[in-house]
C-alpha cells in the first residue's frame, strides 16, 4: 500500500521532471523501484491509476501556465495554422502510442510494458540519451522560426520535433528536453520552442491519459488521501517546473541539465548493477 509521503514525493518528481528536461517517466520508474511502489513488470492497475492522477496534475498546470496560448488557438477565431502545426507535431507520438496500447496483441504489449516501458535499466540508458541531446542543443544558432512564420519548408520542422516526442515514449528520454532541443536545433526562437513543446505536451499527456483511462476504476478501491496528495503535489510542482524551464531555456542553460542527466544515468546503472 502506498503511503501519503511516498505519493507526495512521486507527485513532486512527476511535477518537476515532466517539465524540466530530465524525464518524468525515467524518474518515476527509478523512484518507484527505489520506493518499492512499482517493481519492474508489476503493472498493478492501482499504480497505473495513480500515475494518471499525477499526469492530470501536470495537464492542469499546462492549462494554467499556457492557458492564454491555448485560448488563442480557438478565440476570438480559430487559428487553423497553429492547430495544423500541433496536429503535424503530434502525429508521430500518437501513432506509436496507439500502436503499442491498442493495436499490438496483448502479449506483445505486455512484453513492451514489462521489459521496455517499465524497465529501470531502459530508464537509466534513456537518461544518458537525454544528456547527449541536451548537450548538442546548447550550441549557439541563429534562431528565426516562430509559430507565425513556420510555413512552407519550415512547416515540417514541427514534424521532426514530433518525432523527438515519439522517441520520448521510452523512459528516461525527456519529452520536454527532446522536443525543446530539437526545436532549437531547427532554429526555433527559444520562447516559441518552449511554447511548441508544452502545447504538444498538453495534447500528448491528455491523449495518454485517455488511453490509460480504463485503469482509473482502481481508484475506487484505493486510499483517497495518498491519491489526493499525489495530485496536488504534481500540480504545484508542475507549475514550478514550467516556470523554471521557461527561464532556463531563455537563458541558454540546458547544458546544466545534460550534466545532471549523465550523472543520474550513470548512478542509476551502478545502483541497478549492485542492488
């Protein structure tokens, strides 16, 4: 049974690592293994339901911080260009997610969940991959692409950002880190790269929650206090993480997180080898 303090810790980890470029999935997998809340391959429905609540906290945080940008896509008139960019950017991750969760046979999907998507070893290696991507994004480039001028050949830069998001389905590969880094490498202006990443994230997190919604019924049998504490913790720390990453990207400090991910990945591999 999960304790309230464990739920708060996991909510804090989800909130900060979902938006800071260090991989929420990787940290949740490793923290779950460390706390004993979710052993490799266990796949308990109540823990999956708890993870849905944590991601709901992050989804609400995006709606709060980027609410004005979300509303501008729809009011006072529909921004078809912006919606088209987000649609193209979301396609790769949507195809991979639906394939894994809905189209693969149950045995194959369960194998992927056990040996890949919930594997602490994959999470540790994913952190090393994230470190490499963030380090490369630290190079100075002449930025010029924005939501408004992403037309013609520039339109397809969002597809490659979407491919980076699709790779981030692996634990340890930061969704925010890979998408922001890819956008920066494709000469997106820094604030616009952050906005693109998190508007994509709003769609990706919401879509993933809908796919896993079948497990939400497990909450009825769960102790409500840890669940509520985890949600609130995730919401609060998600807002903190979102505010922080906007400042970090604007100041060009992504390489600090590359160092962190490299150290975390090596440390995790060493711990997994010795435990």
